[in-house]
C-alpha cells in the first residue's frame, strides 16, 4: 500500500467517525502525545545525569 493509499484510507476512516468518536480519538491522541513528552523529558534527564556521572568519573 502506497503512502497516498494509506492517506486516502485514513481520510475515509476519519470522515466515517461520529462527532463523539472523533472527540474520543482526539482525546486519546493528546494523551499519547503528553505521555511521549513525559518520556522524552525522563530520557533527557537520564542522559544529563549519566553525562554528569561520566564527567565526575573522568576527573
């Protein structure tokens, strides 16, 4: 399936949703985005701590 076909299928699927289903889907997408942001912040924090640890060990 090409990208264009996938895009058309997604558009058809979205158009077939009721307003309630669309609201629920948007809510779930926002929830996933927020969780990903938290994960990104957590990983960045770990990388900074690890970097600081290696800097101290190198001294």
